[in-house]
C-alpha cells in the first residue's frame, strides 16, 4: 500500500485511486515524525546533518577528488612521491596501494608466481561458499575440504607438477591470514566440542584435564602463547630439529581458539533443559548417539551468535603473528610503508587492509545472521 | 718412585698402541689434507652445504637495512651481507632464504638453529657476545643515538637541550640511553614517549617536541624524506655506541671466520679501489695484496673453506663495501661518517691484511 511513491498522485492528477496525504505516510511523514518533531529534535537533526555532510564531503574530497592514484617510478625502482607529499594530507595517496598492492596481498612470495597465492585465496573463498551451503552439509564436505586443502598445499609449496618449490618463509599476505584463520578454526572447533563435552563429563580425570586446559589457556594472552611457540618452544627441541614457524604459530592459535570456543559450546550445552538429556536416555540412546543426535544440534544452534563472534575475533587476532615475524596481511601492509619514499602514507595502507578484513568479517556476520534466522525458525513467535 | 716403576711396564704398551694409531692417522691424513688444506670441521657450514642454501635472519622491515621491495625481493645493507656469504659459498646471491625476525625472537631464531646467521642491525654488546652465546663477526655499521631538531631552533649542540621536550620511542635501549645521558649531562628534559615510528615522527614534525632522538641512521632516513630536509638538523652529539654487525652461534669459528673475512674482504676491495666493474680485470694488477685478495696467489680462500676467488665473486655481484653502502644507505640520506674507511679522517672501517 505504502510503496506507491509520494509524488505519484500529483503526476497523475485525476487518477482514480488517491493515496493518503504525503504528510501522513511515506518518507516525508517519516522524516517529520522522527527528525523534525520539535524544535530540539530539529536542531539536533540540523547540527548532526551538517556534521555528517561535512565529514562525508571531507572524506570524498580526500579519498577521491584530491587523491593521487599513481606516481612515476624512476629507473632504480624508487617511487617519486613528491606529488603525494605536496598534498599535505588533503588527498589520499592511493599510489602506495597501486604500487604495493601485490606485496601487501602476497608478501615476499616470488613475484612471477603470484598467480599461485591468488588462486589459493580464490580456493579459500570457494571453500567458504561451498561450506556455507546447507545442501553440502553431509559427508561430501569431508572430501571437498581434504581435496581443497591439498590443492592449496600443493599450490603454496609447489615442488611438484612443474611448480617451483617455495619455502614457507616466503609466504605472506592474505594467504597467511586465510591459512591461519581457516586451519585455526577448522581444528579448534572440533577440539572445542570435545573439550566442552569433557568438561561436563562424569569421568573425573577427563573433566580435570579439560578444566585445566581451558583455564590455563584462557589465563594467558594469545601474544604470550605465540611467544612461547616462537621463542621458548624451539629451545626445547633437540639440536638441528626445527618445526616450521608458521606451524608453531598455527598450533598456538588452534589451542587458544579451542579454549575460547569450548566455553561458548559449553554455554550451549548448559542452556539445554535437562529433559532433553533424560528423554534421550529414556530412548536408550548411547552417549555418542545422544550427543550427536539430540544434544549438539540444539546446543550449537543456540550459540551461533557467540560462535561467530569468536570466529570474527580470531580472524582478526591472526594479525598478532606480526610479533613473531610472519608476514600476514597486516604485517605486509606495515612493511610496505617502511620504504623511505612511502613513509607517511600509513592511512591509505590501513584503509586498504581494513577493507579486506571488513569484507571477510562482514560476510561472516551476515551469513551467521541468516543461519541463525533459518535454524531458529521454529522458535520465532 | 718405587710405585711408579711398578706401573711402568703398562705404559709403553698404551703409548705404543697410541703411537700406532697416530701413525695410521698420519698416513691417512695427507691424502685428505691435500684435497682440502684446512678441511673445515664446521657443523653450520656442513649443514648449509648439505641444504644448498644459507638461512639468514633479517629485520622484518627497516629502511635501507632490510626490507622487501614492491616485488617481494629482499633488499638492503644487512641483506647484502647475507647475499655475500651465499655468493662466497655457492657463487649465487639467490641461494639465501630470508627469515624475518622481530626484536623479540631474533636471538632464539639463531640459538635454536632456525637461522644460520643473524644479519639484523644488532648491537654488539658484551652480554650478547658471552651469555647469549653468539659471535659477532665484525662491525659492518657504526651507529649511535643522536638528536634531530628543527633548524629554526638554532640549537647547535645537544647540551643546549636543557628543558626541551624530546620525542622518543619506548621499549628499546633508546629511551634508557636518553635518560642516562641526561642524568650524566645534568640536563632536564620532558620525554614524549610514542610507540610507533610514524606517529613519533609526526609528533616531532607538528612541533609537539623540540627534538627527536633515535639512532643516527634512523634520523638521517627520516630527514631525507621530508619535503625540505634542510629545515632539520642532526646534532653532532652521539650519545651511545651502537656497533651493528652480523652474528653467528658461538663455537663455530670456521663459520664466523668466513663471515668476518667476507666483511674484511669488502673493506679491502674498497681500500684497493676494486669495484664490481674493475675487480674482473684485477688479474693484471701488480700489487701482491690485490693478487692475494682475488685468490691468484696464496691459498686464503681455501683456508676459509671456500673457493680462492670468493672475493672476486662477491665483489663482482654486490660491489665493495662502499658500493653496498651507496646502493642501500646513501639514498636514504645516511652519510659515510664513521663508516668511511680508516684512510679518510674520521673513518673507523679498518680491515686486517689479507695474507
């Protein structure tokens, strides 16, 4: 009814169906009721409106109108950034992103092989999309994940199928962030379910072990775990034996995420009424049948929002690996502006890197909203 | 005496068997010794050779010293020292794997064997040399903490900074050096402590502090990228000694010898005027020192366990010390200063003779 636009009736002067006056329905009415209902509200609206318009115009001026998109590079590979510096902050120097985007995205990966990490990023995104489709939520997901992760490993390392070998310390940028986040959460989630179940177990040894694990890991910051993995752990190993730096960081992240997720899952387990457990027991289901068929589906459903919250948090926490010298997306961005000619253009780089993080986190958040609505449809009143 | 004479009969047999063993070794030794005059018994060198690449710990990003360029290729002064070692060993500057290390994990990386050599603007101090268990192979860069002020202030010496606000980064020794120096010089100052380099520089530029202090190399790099560098003055006072150089693990003298003499070789090449362009034609040079450096006389390379012409390979690909300095540090505004050769006044870079 109200989706006839306010101006339609005036255009068709004598049309048969007349809508309500524009002061009563439609956007104008909404504006009158919500923004200009009294002198105070009008004043606030005008002041805020002015500030918002100023800010937006300032941003547009900075980001687009006055921006410089590329600068010449001299023979020695040194960029001539005088043009950018003469802006004195009135315009963005996107030239730094134009010049350095491949380094920020792929780090020190051999330049002519950049198609490989690029393909890896696409594979990751495809993997996320496939995994998010409910029609794939069955055994087929296991070979899909195994196959994709193998392909990713082959692409990153190479050494087979005519791809030159690329050692791990040359990996960098977005693939590192995606690897740490994906493997971290993919391993931490099953671990967290086991720990959460273990913490509610009647077996005292298992329960004590799980409580100890969760409390120990939650009691220290992720940074100190990464330090342990990077600085202390190698000293405990026998001479000449080295576990890959990335793998050590990855394990630290898995253990850390596992402890936090376990508490989220435990919250879900505790939210179930006792009757569910008793009903399952009454039907003669074994422990694993009960857990797999009755308890977990309901428990996990209720904790989707905090789960996704933790996922998003960990996606961003992977950037902490910068303290142990792994070039993830953020570190690569920071390193890009070390070069003297590009020093001082941090804002542009951070906007670029922030946008990439935003895309992934926003997609996760949107998807979880949809998932939550769909799975909890039966509860809607 | 009497007791020892009782035991006497036992000794000769032990001695005899020992002598026999020594004789056997002496017979077998010359054969191997002729192939390698000073066969290096070095765990690190053997591991590097078996691996086929050198693993070098570098800074995660420091202008001029170590930083990946837009294509992800590592460049810089410290990086070139890694490449020099790789050239000496394999005659290939790309047989190096660079492991970025932070200020926190650099020493563990070397101790645990994750890297073979740490070439990462690390100051040579007594405790690092001894209790951390490292060998510093030499001083490739003499640095020190200094001050930068705006030229308009008219300050000529750091002693005139009494009552000034000084921008400094926390955590490193920089802050402590500043406090120590101020106490010794009886100067009161107001510190403005900011973590990130970019922000601390902005604070100085916007006038929040009168002076900015960090290592002179860092000051020069900051000054060089300002729109009008002449507006800033780096004061002549240097309040700390920061001798930087590559370091290796203790107890592997063969490897530290090699790294040390590559550095000396680069200095010697500059001293004799041999550049990447001219060292190829140095065979006709009559100076005996040059002949030894390029491996045409003497057996110096083999004493280090590498090819006799190792310095020719290094200098041809990377240039001598001066050329490495010019390529990496001159563009960011760092003067030779104390890093000039000893033959120039004020220069400290001095290499022992190649003989």
